[in-house]
C-alpha cells in the first residue's frame, strides 16, 4: 500500500515539475536593417534564421518564479526582466540589446528565431558562460 502511495506522489510531483518547466515565448518586431546584441547570457543559445520580421525567443528549462518572491526585486543583474522569460531587452537606434536578468537564465535553453537582414553579435566571454551556442542559417 505504501509503495502505491509513493509511486503516486512521485508521478504527481514529476508532472508538476514538467508543467513548471514548459517552454515560454517572447516576440517583438525588429526593423530592418537592425542589430541584435546578446550579452551576459550564460544559458544554452540556439539561433536560427527565418523569413518573418519578428524576433521570436523561446525558452525551455526556465524555472518559474516562486510565489513567495512576488514583489521582490532581483539582485542578480542590473536590469529588470521585461520579457517574462528571464531576459532584459532594450532598444536604441535599431540595436536590440538582450541580457540575462535572472539567475534562472543560466540553466535555461534559449532559441532565437531571427529575421533575415538582421546582424547578430554574441558576447559570452565570461568564464561562467555555457559553451553551447548553435547557429543555423
């Protein structure tokens, strides 16, 4: 009887973990020609080109923020998470600077779908950066 209960609890907890780690998405229009600069993002990075005019960022493996942390400001980065996926995106003169804004971004996998005619710059010179950067044109 205890074994069935333990198995049931394990299954329920596994399902809750998977739901919490579901892929999330952020979209924004990028004028062409434009430039995207990715800095201080230590998670895994995958970049693919596409024919649309939007930058689409999907993330998987990002742990959700705890309810008890609502209302608190993160001390991790110098920027606020304005995307809801652990990143800060700021624009100035058609240059979009994307930076990690939460500690959870280090363990996440980010996939960037980038429109054509947009240049990309990646600075992962930190010794803490993940070495996994994939680019597919």
